[in-house]
C-alpha cells in the first residue's frame, strides 16, 4: 500500500510499470493524448500498473461514497449514481434504476414507458413496475415493459406488475363512472318530452389507485354487505359518495310524487304525481312552484321547491289521476262535475265522483239533498256514469220514499238523523266532519199522536184523533204502528193531545166518561159509594166517596156518580155532627154510645144515642142493637140506679169483659183472712174487698179492712171509750157503718171494741194516709206491676198504691214512730212511695204550713207503724188487734190531695 503522497513518484515511472499492474483487469479510459498519468477521479490512493503504466485506484475518497471499480476507476455501488455536480455517489432517484460499477457505468437510467419504481435506489431494469392507477405489460425480447391506465370503475394500487386493474366491488363506481347502460333513455310515449331525463356522466374517473376510489354512484344505496343497489322507484340519491352511514338509504321523493323508475340520481327525477295528489299553485308553470317539472319550463332544478312541499291531497269533490301533466296549466286536479262528491281524500278516478247518501241529482242544480218533507232517503254512494251526471242517469235523480206520497198531509216524512262522514283537506291534513242526512228507513218517522199502517204494500201515516191514540213521541223506522183503540166505552178529550196535529198519544188519553170507571176491560158505571168526574188522573178509576158518605141508593143514572158532591147520603155508622159540613166532605164516625143506620140524606142526619145510658162496643155502630153494654164502671144491676146504666156500687165493678147485653156490675172477687192468736186460738177474721163507686176493673177491688202484717198486729189509737160489740167481727162491722171510723181495735181480754175517729182539723194542714192492701186474691197483678221493687213478703201485705185519707190533728200520736230515709225534698208523692216500699209502714202523717191540696206539696212526713205481739209477751197490748179501714166515697175524695 502506497500513501497518497507518493503520487508524483508514480507519475515519473515508465508506462511499462503501469501495464504490469493492469494484468487481470480492464483499464479505465484515459486520455489518449496524455495517457493515464494521474490517479482516477475521486481516488484517494492509487498505483501504477506494472504493465501499462496507468494508475489504478485502490481507495476512493471517503466523502464521495465511491468505491474502486474493476477498471481502476472510482465508481458507485448498484442503486446509486455519480452526481455530475458534486461528483459523489447519490441514491438512485425513484422511477430510475442505477446499475453502478465503473465510473462510466455509475449513471441513472429512467424506467421505460413511464414505468416507475416503488422507492429510490433501484438497481436494475426489473425494478421498474406499473405505477398506481395502471396495469403492467411485461414487454418482450424486442420491447420494453410498459403500463396502461386503469379504466372507469377499476383501480390498481401500483408496483405489483398486475396485468389487469381490479374492478370496483359490489357495483360501486369510480367518480363519473355511470354510463348510458346504467340509465337508458326513456322511450315511453306517454311521458311528455320535458320529463324524459337521461343521465350520462362525462368521461372520466380512470386511473384510480385504491378501493376507496370506488364510490356509491348517484341513484344507488348500499346494503349491509356494502353492495350498491338501485334506489327503488319513488326514491333518489344524488352524488358520488364513499360507502358509509349516509349511503345506507335513499331519499324519498317529496310527498305525493314519485320517479319514473328506479335508480334516480337526483330529486329532479321526482317529477311524476302519485294518484290522489296534485301540484300546488293555481298555475303549474308558476316559478314559485316547480317550473322545472313541466313542458316548456326552465332547466331541471329543484331550487324553487318551497320547504319540500310540492303537492297536496286531492280534496273533496275532485279526483287526481297522477302521472304527468300534458300542459303547463294542468295541476293534476280535476273537479267532479255537477257538485258530485268524493268519499275520501285523495280520490283518483272519475269513478270516485258520486252522489252521496241522503242526496240525489237534480238536473240544472246538481247534487241536492233528499227532500225530508216528502219522506225521501237514499243510502248508497251512487255513480252517475262516466258522463259526469250531465243528466240524471242510473237512478241518481230520485231518492227512495218512506211511504205513500198522498195525501200530502199524511206523508211519512224523513229526518236528517243518520251520520254521513265528510272531510276537508288542507295540504295533507284531513279534517273529518259529520253531517246528518236521511240515509235509510231509520230516518222515516211519524209524530206524536200518529200511527203507521201498511196498505197494499205501501206504508201510510194515519192520525189518531178518535177514540184511540198513537205513538207517545216521534217514532223512527218504517213498520206497522197502527192507532191503539181505547177500551170499550172510554172516550178521549183534550188531555194527552198533540197541540199541532191533534192526535192523542198516551193510553191515559182514554178517559172514562163521568160517572163511569174502568174495570180492566171496559168502562162501566161507578158502583154505589164511588164517583168519577172523568177529568182528573187517574181518570179510569171510580173514586170512593168521602169517608162516611155514599151515593144515591140503587140509582142507575150516571149523573148521580159524576162528582164527589154527589155523595149526599150517609153510610151506616156515620152522620152529620158538624154544622160546617158541605157536599164533598167526609163525615165523622158516630162516637161510642151512639149509632147510625145510614142511607139518610146527610143534611138531615144525626147519630142516635143509646137508651138507658147504655153504650156500644166502639165507634161507628150501625143500629140500636149495638147498644148492648153499659159504660165502664156502670151497670143496671148492683148499681146506684137499676133502671139505667149507673155507677157500680162499692164492692162492685163494671169492666169491658162483660158479654153483650150483660148490664150487671160484677162483685169484687175473693176475700182475705187475718189471724190473731189469743190466747191459743187463731181468731180468724175474713175481710171482703170493696171499691170506690163506679169501679171499672177488678184491680180496683181492695180490702175493706186489713192488718198491715198478718200477725198479732196492733196499732194504738183512741181507746178512752169502747163501743159495744159482741165479737171482733161485730167490732169490724160497727166501724164499717160509722162514717168517721178510721180503724178499730178489738181487745180479746175483756172483749172490748174501740173505734178511732179523727180529731177535728178543718184547716187541712195535717193529713194522714193509711196503707190500703190489695189482699190475697184481689189486685195482685196490679200491685206487682206498680210496686215491682217492694220488699213485702206476700201479696196480702203488699201496698196497693191506694191510700185511705183523713184529716186528723191527732194522727201523729197513733201507732209508733217509724224511721225511714227521707227524700231530699219531702213531698206527698215521695213520702207515700217510701211507706209503700216498707212492709212495716202503716201510715204517713203529713204536716204543712198551709192546706195540703196537691200531691206535689212540700210537707213534713211522719211515718207510723204498728207493733206485733205474742200472748206470752206479758204486755197489756198482747190481747189487742187492729185493722185499718179503706175509706171510700166523696168524704175521702174531699180529703185526698189532688194527684195522690
């Protein structure tokens, strides 16, 4: 290895030296005139060849990227070339190839026929390939390889030496890739020329490099598998668009429009009217509507569509066939002739133009409603024919009839009561409405008070204005509804009568004539004791005469039964008892003790009193034979006056249990026996009951004498003087006949009789009430009911609730004192109750500051009792027995306080 500084020495060497160095290699080209006398360009270290004497580079300069070549020059590696300016090796440019090697070979060569390389640094011709958007032709031994641009609807990513471009998948197209085959010309002669649109793209869209250049073409959309499918009829899609969310569907044409066919590439193809719609605007060529749609219009564009609304629904009374217009003044809406109707919005053909239900066609006037005053109706939507009903054809000129057209006063009329649906249209808003017309026999009617009959197959109206009646209210429908006859003998008057037509309309219009009544079948004359004036509800009933009155006996004249004032005779048991009575008023029933046989003219009638003060069982007696009893407390036998019913005697009573015609007062039943043991005998005394005069019940039969206790009972009284008597019974009888004897005491020791009379007390300030007993057999039920809480041991000792009253200033000293719980306020009532409820109590002595006249007076009460003894007591009183007397009659009544 020689250093670079030795170059001069090498240069002075002979050429033979250099040639020896070139053996085995090719010398680089040297200048012929001077020979190779210097190191090659770019060389850093070189040597002279021993044979040729030329210099040969062994190490190229480091900053040139060159390498020694076989010919001794500094060349480039394959894939780079010597830049003519910098004299350095640089990377081979794209779309070129660089073979490298000697200095002479280190140049770049362009790929033939516009081929290219995918990157820089290509080293051979084979690195040249087709560019993106082109297919590859490998060439031949005589021709270089070449490329061809990808046609429409294909692509090639390049540098792949593929001889054919890839087709767009799934029917996608490259930009402007639609051709006439995708959209053939419209040849349909029914489509006006102005509506025949052909879609042709200008030639382009070649040389596409990726699948992304495959777009969804106008008039297509993509499925879930990204396949392009033509937009269906009535939809469109404009522009070339990459597959995505916006290509998954087409746009629908404006409402009421459609396209001629599928695959429409813009909204301008929505130029066909759907049946049932029409173009908006009065002039379809108006620039404010859609000028581009019509023959003679502007270039197709949708710039003038107002808010996307271009059509409206066909309104009532029109039909809209759809398709294409034939002139610039045709909106697609055709009015039905002669006011014919259409049944629904969006009608499409002339067959939809009809005469609606409830109407007919009248020449010169068109559609007219059926005449309800003549009883007309019509149910169907009737088609007059394709002539548009210029004449009343196909039966549309008449309506059906409810019945006979004559006479005019009895025509069955019709009414506007059956619904007929109608509508109005505003744009696409349909507003439903209902009108009412006569559509069927359900609209036919008769008025209140009328009937309907079928005669010779035709219905006719009749007026029910005789002795019959019709329907109660307006009645709809055609059927047999004859007048209903009133029952035999009945008549009609002004009640339940239609004030307009005069017909009767209610069964109550059938009245019974005055003096007649309805028996369920027919009108018959009112029975005795009833009447009917025929003019008030319920007019079909005979009404009873006022209480106690009746009509003329046995009369057969209706006028004697036509008013309550014809009830002028008495019913048995009734009579006039009030001077204010007038015809038509009730009578009062005859009171108890009177009778009336009836049949008398009321003005002269009166109740008859029973003879002998007798009475009747109750009110309303009808004959003298009913006077079969004496009043309560009275009788003819055992009474004060046996010639008539008078007060029952003391000891008797007159109740209401006596049989008819039993006029005797009844003897008080039973008796009570009181014993007194002395010295070893019982010494019984039997006592009979007695009553006040006019007693009405056995409950008023009370013991005439009684010991308060059934024992050796003694009540100390006045014993200064005895009354001669042979026995205890005789002593009792002496007391009974002595008006002022309050009680008697019989002393068995000496057989003495003591009668105690009251000490004078005329001012009425001191009064005594002795307990009266009911006895064993009399008054028990009454006593028990009055004194249920009494603590007495037996009925004989029970107080009766009745008291023997005396005025006696000395009464407070009789008997012995008995202490009882006093009431907060001492009144006669309270004190009597206290004594009554105490078995030992024999009497109550009342003391007051003034004359005691009422049972409610405030008094001082002194309760008195007797004593019971035994023969063995050793007392002087053990031989004495006392019995209290029941004082009756007016004398007792004069002493007894009111209410006691």
